[in-house]
């Protein structure tokens, strides 16, 4: 049985593993190996994840993890980008555990936090263009494409556009 909870220090290595393997599985055929390695090094290194697990506020609600027998099989996090407007910043599931509803459970936990703790009335997510794993998931959850913008990550001059999706809560 999957248990979703706010991440704690003992989950840091699992978050790094799931986010890194999820990133490779999602983008391995789309982006250069150098780019993928650089993004993982920037966002999913121990020091950063440790800070993000131990810190939670309005702008970053902390990591949530999905556990199966105390093993991290999914991780995600979000925060508020303005009054009543939440955003999902990261969501990955162990590539071997996709299509089990784990991502949905994590998204639901983050969304519940944004609504109940911060009063969110709408929610945004950015998805890399051509991410055919993420796009159908978010569209099935009621997110609607709004616009294309510059991507958040940049490694050695390489960057990729992001699609901005939105939904009401």
C-alpha cells in the first residue's frame, strides 16, 4: 500500500534517486546527456534536497513522498507563486512504478496543502515541450495549456522551452 506524506530527512536519498531516474526516463531521448546530468546536479543534489526537505513556507511547501514499505517510489513539491495561485514545481515517480496512481496521490497531497493551508484557487505547472509522459497526465487532471515560455534550466547554453498549464481548484 502506498503512503503519501511530507518528506523527512530519511527520505532525502530516495527523493534524489526517484527524481534523477524519473528525469532520465522522461528526457533521456529528448535532451543531451550533458544537459540532463547538469539539471540533476543542480536540482537533485544532496545539499539542495536536504534544505528543501527541512524548509517549508508559502513559496515552497516542501517535498511530499510516496512510500511503499518505507521506500520512496515518488516525490513532488510545490508552492504558492502569488495570492491564491499555487504551482507544482516537481513531480517524479520511479519509472518502474508508473501508471499505478502514485503521481496522482502526490499531486493530490500538494494540491490539498495549497488549498487548505494557503487558500489556492488555481494551480500552474510547467512541462517541457514534447514531454509525452507528463503532458497527458496533467491534461487528465484538468490542466489546460496556456502558453510556451523559456525553460527554467540551462546547461552550457542548452535550454528547452516549457509549456505552461493551468487549472482552477
